[in-house]
């Protein structure tokens, strides 16, 4: 059983015990532990069940590559599933629960899948659940969904905060091992601005565990001194607990910082733009594929060594080492020197000779050359290994009892970050791994490589090579540091152990622990024709789990290559995609949650609306009152009241959101004649004109009233959503097509609060406040004037979107509220009623006025809407003119605007289609029109609607059927779209 | 006559940096040929300042003048003077193709004060705010999280931020959240 | 995420400050245009795997449009230049010729 030793553990603080619980059981660890080391210290080797077969699984690794040890971590608002125990620091009171089992970790019903393993081969889902067809929806999918997924979803709102940070540097160094330290120092010494990040909380990487000397001093001391020098350099920013998550185009990098500080944002996503990126990301040890290599207690040799050195934790009293290289001997030596037993080193190589081998032999450790593991034995955890000849078929030579197996299949450089942005790899035959090809790096905006690897990430596995490579990567001055590391003997590639293992064994050799992919599955995929590595990956799910195959990729594609009888480089690798390890969704959102989820635009009158029962409607990012609901009133009742009050006396509207763009210059008139379908250059100063804007496709994109301010200046009103868009549209044409025209524009939308004063008593209330002459004679319909109202400077526009006598008063935004209050006070005697967007829409629909976005949808031209009167016949050109002459645009059967009146006075369903006889090519009922706006009119006491109907204006009086989504018919007659005051007598008084 | 009220009426927040809405502030957008002697002459006569170069802002005793784009300047004056200044400039520029518009009410302004002010902005804007890349005299139009804004440093230990009035609350909340105690990063270096 | 230098304000802007505006150097055809010319103008676009000329706007910045010469495959940016021109400037064409001898785009090469 794993346990905590009485001494040792360079990272833990034995004076700071921390209590925690695992599946409800109380345990104790120390500050400096990870969840994994703390569990091992408490003898908890079983930490979860595998995804598919529910096999018992233990901790395999020490860091980010861990495939098994995922936990539900924390409680209530701080709950998070799928936390990797090997990278999560232990905290006081931590609540940890294992995943993917029922009813308990020790006794799990799903484990029956393991006995069914031969019925669940690669591609099982594809093969099995395709038939019978009807079973998918009701039987297979619910079953698969229930058994899918590992952790539980959080139920409560996450109360932590998260943020982004934009950072810029000349050199970003990713990885704080000795390679990263050397590279950061060299880059910093040359005066460059450097950021150095390390995913764990400690520095020095593997060297800190493996010891030795650098430049004549103990490595730990060297790491400490180097860090101090880096900290002294003002140009170097150093961040531990920050993982290089992804490298993207043009030097953009995401780094994921976990602050482990309750007062700080929990995660911080660094958005770094670096001219050069040095990835000193190290290497990951590969497992060996032998039968039952997934039993709890089988661990990577380096992890066994790390837990011992870092945390004073032993994986077991007796550990058998299985290896194909010299590095694993370090584990044997460390265990032996720590007072633990190493019954044997099983070395697949026939003739291991290196200095480390000699050292192990000198310590009295039994070294068995040419041997391998036939099978690991034990129920639920390691109890022994069956030893065999590696070159044979697995006949058992002896059984060695033990509690742990430390395996090493060699080391693979962490090439993920190099590969994210298309850095290429080459196969290194000698070291049996893929490593970055320095001649084919990721390319930046200048066409230069911008990622350089350093140390083991380059494939330099010996300490002196690591130091020299890192020094070179940072173009360091002088000579690189030198270590006293001894040289190692060559590795012998081992992909399946023993070489001649039969199917019984291969079906128990796990490649991908998290997704339960075995050697036999990959071989089956090859046999069934999945020859591309990308296809085999998806068919078997190899490398598709949350660990993204950090341990399984190379072993998997070596097995695939063998099955396809081709060299490994011909098989190639799958694509490496960010993030390197999963990052929290919350860190991606950053501050964009709650109130800051998206910008909410407020008018100067927003607070008044809020205080007066506004039922809000989002219009783009604006919030506009849909209606002002009074106590005891429904929203519909409020809307009806607002319409009636406005039609009969006085309504007030916050129209501040309407876009306002100034267009000025000697060529402004000519320019507006191109922008609008009608003529704007001949508009007289002081006058207003309704205008339509089209795209070059001919489609109507915006409308609004244009006022001529002076000889060379016009003010263009746009729709609420259109201000920025239309301003951009104007600037685009001015900057990219007619750049020689003398025109300046300015978007002054927010400079002005704009208030609609609408209804038969509109003039009376303005005259009562006084200051500007708003009489019919001085300010007739479609004119504007400047002046003061109650002492406040204003512009008064005599325009109407309701059909009533109406003024729109523009006032500087900072005085908008003052004018609004003044209007309410003065209008009180007329029952001044604020109205919202729905009343606005109803009143315009009663008048047959179109609304951009209701009557238009990006495929509608002004001619469809009966707006020919607003299209100049005199002009040679305007945007959209040519397109409107295309044959489809002039087709007499186009859907055109009409009014629709239900036969029974009811309200037509919004968006409903008018059906026609027959079916189209897809067997669907033919249609001949659709409803674009539909309301209950309080003024007329019946439903009114507008719609687009094929050749509609020529079919007045026809009755169409608009079935609802439930098929219920709604019959409506085609009528004029102007339902109210067709002669405009009310607005023109 | 009523008193004008700025978007947030001078709201403030105390964190590891202090965030304050500056309140009423006069702003005039100027468009014209920035290289033309006639244009420069009018601007310099009105402001007493030299027309700033690309992405620069110059400060006088009362007014400041900022480069916004190759054909646009922003003149910062007192709120009371804005309308008259705009009218006066429009008049002086009458004989050339140019534009002067009062936009004082369209904007909200904030001040961020504290030795770590650079990092508060670095949390929101994709801009290199390292001292060698950005300092007093520079102005940058950029993005503050999800909205447009302009930033400059009136001195070495504070920033001023301008955004549209409608998103004043959003920007104030963003800045406050970024400046909250406990969130100090230590990058870019303190000033 | 792309990094493109706006020639109008000199900022090396990240993509989130920019707005892509499609293909550059398109000649407008108006009311008198033939059906074919008008179709080409509105709908026909280059779709190269390699050198391309594009329009961009520094939307969250100085607000101005500009042109960029960029490789759609490697994302290398050969240069950015004024929007007030109907063809790429000579220096940029020279840069592209030096780096991509075999390139073509419309009738440029």
C-alpha cells in the first residue's frame, strides 16, 4: 500500500497539516501536497473508475499527463468536476469525490462492462447502434447518454471572479524547468522584455528531483540563484501556476493562471502577444504496454520518483521497475536510497550497460536483462508481476510479489505548443520519439518562425544537451551552463510487451487509460481499414479524452504503424489542438458575466424608465421600454392604454436611440444622393425628408428622416440599431470609393437625447413650456427649427411616426432628463403618458409605416414595400439602383406589402405563411406570402397586420389562409396597409 | 434652465486603484486636413497648442488636443465652453473643408489613479501598456472589453478613459472590477 | 489571432480591433452596367490559396479602412497600404515577388 514516509519530501511542509475528505472519509495531508500525493500518502491507490469498462484505476502520473485521477472537487458554489488530482494543490478542508461509478468506488455495477469487454470493441457504437433504426432515439441514445460523461455538472452559480490580462513581450518562455530558466536568463540578459511562465508552483522541473550539479553547485541552489537573478531583472515577468495553454497565429498565446488566492480572481487568462516564443515544455514519460498495465499501483517510473522526492510518499514497499531505457534506473536508485525495496529491474534490453545500470547493480539491485512483464497480477491493485522474456510470447518465468510497478517506455518531448500553430515534427529513430523539426517552425506575420523549442521539448534528453539547447534557443551570450550529469545508454523501442503477446494479453494492454483503448482495439481498427491515423483515432477514441492522449499517442500510433506494416513517420501524428490541458470555461469568459456579460446601452432617460415600471425590450445592445406597466395592469393593457392616450391626448416617447449622423462638406449633397434612393441634395435648409438606404444588392437596409441643417450640412436619422452600421457604411464608401469627394461625417447619436411629443395636445404642451415657436405656420410638417424650450437649447423636428401631430425634440444628453421632467410636468393636465416601443410599433402599423427588420429581412427592396414614391426617377445613380433593375427584382410576382384584415377580427400569428395550392419540389405546401407585423389595434378594436404577398397590391379583397404552427387556419383579406387616417389629416395640423 | 448631469453623476470606486467618473467635460470633434497650414493655423490660434502627431495628445493649461485619426482631432475643453468653442471653430474653419462638432454630451470620461493603473487597463484593452510602449503624451483608441474607447495618461500614475455615454455604466463597472482589491497582478511594471 | 499594422494610425492591431471587409480593388459598376459586369462586381470574388489583397477597417481604433496583402495559407502579411488606391503599391508587389516568385492574383503577377 502507498504511504507517507517518516522523512523526505522537498515540497511539503510537515508543520502545516491539512485536513480533507475523499468520498466522505477524513484524511490528512500537508501543505505542498497535490490531491494525488495526499491520497497516496493516505494509502488511497484506487481513485476512480475507467470510462468504458469501469475498471478500477489509480494514479499513474505526477503532472498534467495524468489520465485516471479526475475528481469532483469542492462543494456548492465552488464545485467543479473533472479536476486533475495530480495538478490540484491540496487545501484545508478540501472535499474530493471520485467519479464514474455507482453505487460506490469500491463496488461498481458498471464494472460488468469489463467482463463484456469483448462485446465492446473499437467502433462498437458505430457498429451496434445503427440497427434497428428506430431504436436509436428511445433506447440507445438515452442509455449512452446516461453512461456518458465523467464528472457531475455544477448546480450552483460560480461565485468566484475571473479576468483576462493583455501582455506583450519580446520573448515568452513557457516552462520553468532548467531549460526555461536558462532561456529566460539569456533573453533577459540581452535586454529583451521577457515573460516566463511555469504550469506548476515550483521551479526547476525534473532536474530539481534528479539532482546533480550545474556549474559546480547543487542543482537546487543553482535553481534558487537563477530565479533570484531573474527576479532582479525589471524586464522579466515571472509567473508560476501559469500554463501555456495554446499558441495561435502571429505570436498570440493564451496562458492560464491559477492564483490559488481566495482574494484574487480565481483564474486569470493571459492573452500574450510575443515576438518570439520559447517552449521549454519538457518531455513526458511513456507507459509500457503489458497486460493489466492499468491496475492501481502501476505508475510511471518518473512519477514514483517524484512522489518520493517531492512529497515523501512511497507507492509501495516493494516496487518492480520495468523499462527499456536508463532513466528508470534513477527511480530504482532513489527508492533503494530511500530505504524501500526494489525486488527487480526488468529491462527489455538484452544488454543494458550504462553508468546508471552499473550504479543500480552496485546498490545490490537485481537487474534482469531481456525481461518483460507477462502480466501484472492482483485484484483491484498490484500484488505481483509475472516475469517473462521480452522477446517471447509471455511464458511466465517467475512471479515477483510487489505493491507497485514503475514503468518507463522512454520519453516524448512535449510538442503540443510547437504544433498548435503548424510547427512540424520529425521522427527521431535513435530516441524513439517525435520531436520538433526546427526547419519547419510556425510562421508569423512577417513569414518568420516565431516558436523555438528548448531543452527536452527539442528532444534533448541529457542534462548537458538540455542546457546547451536552451542557451542556443535564447541566443545566449557566452557558453551555456554545464552539469555533472552522467551519460545514459541507448533506449530500445518497446511498443508491446512481450513482443509476441497473443490476443488475450493484447486485449488487456491499455494505451489510452481514460478512454479505455487497448492495443487490440488499435489493431482491430487497422484491420478494418482505418489506416489514417486521424480515422483510427476517431474509430477507437484513442487520445480523445480530456488528457488528449499525452500518454497514449506515441504508443498508439506505433501499434498502428506495426499493424499497417509501415514505419512510424509514415503513419504520422494526429493534430495537436489547444488547450494543452483543459482550462475553465469561466476563465474564457473572464469578466463577461452577470452585469458585464455584454454592454448594455442606456439612454439619458434610463433611470426614469427604470423607476416607472419599464418592461424592457433589448434592441441591439440598447434597452428600450417596451411599455410602462402600472400596478394592477398587464403588459398588454399597458400598451393599449399608451396607444389610446397618445391618439387621444398626449404621449411622450424616448427616441434617443435613433441614430444621428452629421454629413458635411461641399460634396455632401452629391454623396447623400448616392446613399439614399431619393434626392437629398435639393432638400431646402430647415426642411426634413424621409429617406431610404439600400445596399448595392438593392435591398433596403435602413430608413429615417434627413434634415438639412445648413448649406453644406445634413443630419441623417437612422434606425435604433442602424447608427453605427450606417455610419460605417457611409465612411466605407467615402474612404474606399469616393475618397476625392469632400465630405466629413460624424456620428452624434449619443450627443442628443431625443423625445417624441405626440398626440393632439402635443403643440399645447410645447407652447405652455414656451421658448420656441412650434405653430403650424412657423413649423409646418416636415420642417425643423433650433431654439430654446424652457430655457434649454433644443432642436425641434416636426416629424411623425404615429400619424399624430408630433414633434421630436433633440436636447443635449446631459439635459435630457431635465427636459423630460419638464414635459411630464407641463403635460400633466393632458394626462401625458410615456409610451414604449410596442405602442410605437402599433401606431406606425396602424398608419402602414414599415419597420426595418419587420417588413424587411435583407431580401426586400423598397419597390416591394410600395415605397416607389421615395425612389428618385431623376437620379442617374444611387446605391442599389442597378440591382433593382435585375429581372428577379422586377418580377411582377414578387411578394409585396399589403394590409391584412382577419375575417373574424382576431390577430394573425406573427410570421405565419399564406398557403397556396400545390406542393413544391420538396413536397412542402406552396406559399404565397407571409405576415411581417401583426397587432391588436386598440384604436380600431381589432387585429391588424401587414404582410408581403405575391403580387399583393393587385389582389385587394382576396382572402388568404395563414395556418398557425398547429395547422389552425386564419383567414385574412388583403386590404390597404394604411388602417388609420389614410389622408394624414391628423399629423398635418 | 437646468443643470446638466453627466452619465454617472461623478460615481467613484475604491480598489487597488481608484476609479472616478470625471463628470462634465467639453469635447469637440474636429475633422480636416491635419497637414494643411490653414487648418493648423485655426486650431493653433484657438487652442494655443500645436497640432499633435500620430497617436499623440498635447496638454495646455485648460485645454488638451488629441490625434484621433489622420483627419480627426479631439479638443478637450471645459464643459461650459464646449458649445461656444465648437461654434467659434466652425466659424473660423468656414472657408475650408473641415468640421467642428460639439460631442461633449455623447461621451463619458473616467480617471484611474494608482501606481498599478497600467495593469487595470491591461485587463481590458489589447494594448501594450509597458512604459516604453505607452506613456504620458500618448493616446490610443482601442477596445475596452466589448466597447470602443480612448485612453491616455495625463501623468505617470493615472489614466483617463473616454467612452460613449450609453455604455458609461458598463465601462465604470469594468474598470471597478479590474481594480478590485486582491486582483493586482504586478504586470506591466508599476509606475 | 492575426496581427495587422494599420497604415493610418501605425498601430500593430490584433484582430479584435479590426473588421474584415473582403476583397480589395473591386471596381464599381453602376446603373448602365451589363448583366455580366454587374454580376462580376457584386458576386465574383477571388478565392486564392496564397497571396490575396483584402480590405480591413481598424474599427476599434482609428476607424479607418486600409488594404492588406496577405497569404491565406500561411497568414503572412506582406504589407498594408492606403485604402485610397485602385491597385497595390509597387513596393508591396516587389515584396511579394521576392517572397513568392510564382504568385498570381487576377492579372497581377
